[in-house]
C-alpha cells in the first residue's frame, strides 16, 4: 500500500471504505488485459540499469509542471545530469506546493520539500525567502513519518551543529518505536522501509545497527514472499495489498542499509530477489504499475520504483545513500541563465571592491589603477571559466572562487604578483620535484611499475600547481600555492607505502609493487610491522609517522652515533620553523631511522636520529582540535577535496577556524572544516586555539 497517498489525511473510515478496493490476493504477473506489455521477465535480474534508463525516459516525457520532489530525486540520481529546464521548473513547482500548504505544513512535508529542493540544486535554508531547515527543526515531529523524512532531509547535507543534534534525537525516537523488529504506524512494510531509509545514514549512532539487523531479520522471516520477491503484510487491518510502492519502499530501505536486494533474502531454491519482484511492474514505456491488475501506469509508483532501483545501484557501487548529497553531489546541466546570474554576481562584486578601494585614502592613483586592472583581469578570467562550465555545481564553485579572488585584491603594488615572483615559485616547485624524483629513483626497494607510478604523479602535481601559480594574481596566493604544491610533492615521497592514487580508489602501492586496499594492505617487506635491523639480528617494530622536533637533536649517516657519522645538528626552533622527519622505524630506545623532510641539502636523505620522546611531537593533528588558528607566515588554503585539490579559499595568518573532524590520509591527516572543505593538519602551519 502506498502510504504517501494518504498519510496526514487518512482516517479509519476512509480506510474501511477503500478496504474492498485494495484487498487483492498475491497475484502473479499478467498483462494480458492491460494493453501494455510487461518487460520480459528473463531480463529482470540482470537489467535493472536498463530499467532505470527506461524509467527516467518515462519521467522525461512528462509535463514539467507535474514533476515533484520524488521526480527531482530520480533525476538527480540517474547517470545523466538534470536539465536546467527541469531544474528550474521543479523548483517553481516546489515553491507552489509550499505556498499552497502554509501555514499548516507538517514535518513530513517539510522533509519532502527539502529533499526535492536539494535534488534540484536549490538551497533549503533560503528557499523562496524561507528557511525550510529551521522550519522542519521547529516542527517537533513524533510520528515515524515526520521523524523519518525529517532525518532524511536533515541528512542531505551538513546544516550545522544544531541540525546534527536534532538528527540524533529523532533517530533515538525512531528506535523507541520499533517493535518486534519492525515499525507499524499504518502498514508494516511501508513504514519499516521508510524508517530504514532514514537510519541507513546514521549507523554510527548508538543502537542503530542493532535496529537495522533486527528489521532485516523480521522482514525476511515474516513479510518477504520468496516465490514472488515481494513484501506483504498478511495481517494488515487494511487488507492484503500487493503493490510496487510497498516493494519500492523496502527495496530502497534495505539497499540503503547495505543489503543486496538483487539476491533472494533467504537461501532457498526458487526464491526470487526483491529487485525481480519490483521490476515485473515496469511496462514497455518505462513507467510502473501500482498493481499488476491496474490499467494505467502510475506516476508516483514510477517515481518510487526508479529511486529504489537507483538506491540499489548505489549499494552495488558502495556509494551509500541516495539522500546523501554531501557525499554524492549531483550535477545539473547549466543553462545560459545560470551562467548569466553567476557572471552578474562577479561583476557586482568587482564594482563593490573597486568602490571600496577608491575610498581608501592611503592608496594613490597609480595603486587604484593597478588594482582596478587586476580586478578586471579576475572578472575576465572567471567569466571565461563560467562560460565553459557544464554543470551548475561548477558554475557555483567558479563564481565563489572569483568573488573570493576579487575580495582579496588590495591597493598595494607590492601585493601584486610579478612574472618574476611566479617564475621563482615555479622554479622552487621544480627543484622540490627534482629532489623527490631523485629520492624515488634511488629507492631500490621500489619495482619499476611502482617507481613510474610515483614519478608520474609528481609530474602531475607540478603541472597542476604550475598552472595555478601562473593564474594567481597576488603574491600571497603565489606563496600559498607554492607551499601547497611542495606539500603535495612531499606527501608522495612520504607515502610510498600508503599513498592514495588520483582516481580515489583507495589502492596503495608498496615496495613490492603489489597493489592492495588501504583498509587491508597486502604484505610487504617494508610495511608497518616487524623487520630486521640491517646492523643487528634483533627484530624491532616500525613506527612510521611524521614528527616535528621540539628540542635539539642530531642526524647521523649510520646507526653508529659517532662524531664521524654526524650529518647535522638541529637546534630548537620556533613552531613554524621546526624540523620535520619521517620516522621509518625505531632501532633502539630514542634512536630512529628517519627520512629528512626539510628543504635544504639533506632533503630526502635516510639517516638516524638520536632524540628523546619529549623532544618530538606528531607533525599532524591526530585528534580534533575543535578550533585552530593559522600561524603560517603566508597563510594556508582550503580545498574541496581531502587530497587538497580544487582550492576554495585562502585563509590568512591569524584566521581562527572551527574544525568538524580529522580525516586520515596515509601517514598524514587533513582537517575538515564545518563547511565541508579540507585543509592541511600540519602543526607548523596551525595551532590549537
């Protein structure tokens, strides 16, 4: 039964009236009297992707004025970007829906609206002048539909600490309403499927995993029909209703929780998978019947079946929930209007910045002329980028980057980067790359494939940051990008055993040349664990980590710590100048084999340090510092991705930032900011505030 047809206005009398209409036995697929052919059942188990394509094709043929929040979710999660026409019209449809329901909008409806707005690329915190997120939070739902759709909606993105706290409260409330493994407000199967969709994104919260496991067991044992692959509540007070909406709800919920619904839920001969059970409702035009004995395709059944299949596709790809737009942002095809709005915003920011500089009494005419020309260059550069952008997300990113660049322009000749500044920075980058390549080529433990892989990535880093530096306007941008490029190159030599490749697959290359998963690396002669000291038969533990020296220490060529083998002495330095080393292994108490990570004559050298534990500290934050201050002389950058690519903002020295969490990245870590961006966690550049 499709609960969303009447949740909020269903009453017992209406339920009894429709009882005779919906009470249908567990029917088999039969389209002989429908006039529309059912998709060949032989393709059901293996062709769900074609079913998605056909379902989207059906939705694309519909009148744009009829598209709703669930169609927006369908279109946002298919393989092709949503068109700008669909995007714009869906947002208009949702505005009309919101205005028609005010002031009596229920929590469930706020949740649905937020999901639709986010799916169409809108901002639910400023939608038609209203903050839907705040309105949802204030609605204080108690029933499972208000709570469930509320959790889904607040989980579409990170809306701040208050929203995250409310999610925890609502999830706990949902757990309290579970009985005998399921939820039952109106219909067990629909209700349980919906709640599982909400809980799937919060399996880290107390009690959620147990609740999900109990629900999976109860559904498989009591409601799953092994001969058809469908879900039926035979004890429902509303009658036994076999329909695609109920199947779609549980397929979505189970798949979101990681269940492979492409396989039968019980291991019995002849059992049918839930995906097969759902696919038999699809017709040759791509739409879905509500029930097999109905004559017409149903738009709501189609919408729910399509996103159920898309959730299964996400489960198969390991991408998590279709509602998680922070983890899985969706492109929307950019329209000329999108580009026009973004370019207008750029020009408005440029006018405002020029006016601000014109009012600066300390800036002379030459200063102002130079700065105005610089601002015009920025506008021209980002206008060109926006005109080339394909998606709305790209436009929004480039627009904001352009505005940030404009606002960073100051009226001072000394702040404008010259050709010489850029040339010097690029040469320093190339010098770092040359030293790193030499170190890689000298590492005899790397096989040819692994060595070439690392060298190629170093070249890619140099190319990327060279382009970025050449496009920089200000000196502090050049210096900041140089620092970021050097850090990226250093990370490649730091992480020969555990660096992530550019594709983001999580694979790591080790010294044997084998490829394994970063969560479960293959064994290697030079991985974390036990190894043989080249100067002793004693087995010692490796303690690979990157450290900063906080006191005086000495670097030696060999593990015999004599004056003859002394390479260099490092005196105590201020925090921003502390020497940095990679500890490869501990050979004895307070004695370590290390790699020099300091820029100078000994960069990349393998040597031995004699230093006590109280004179060194981790170079990267391992625990969340909650709030940090930028102390690097030239500031630091924040990035869109944890591998420190897609620069977003430049943070000047003295900036104080709130931190969401620490993200591990091989032997280093990153700090994720409250806005979802990433930055280095290097203690030479940051300090806990």
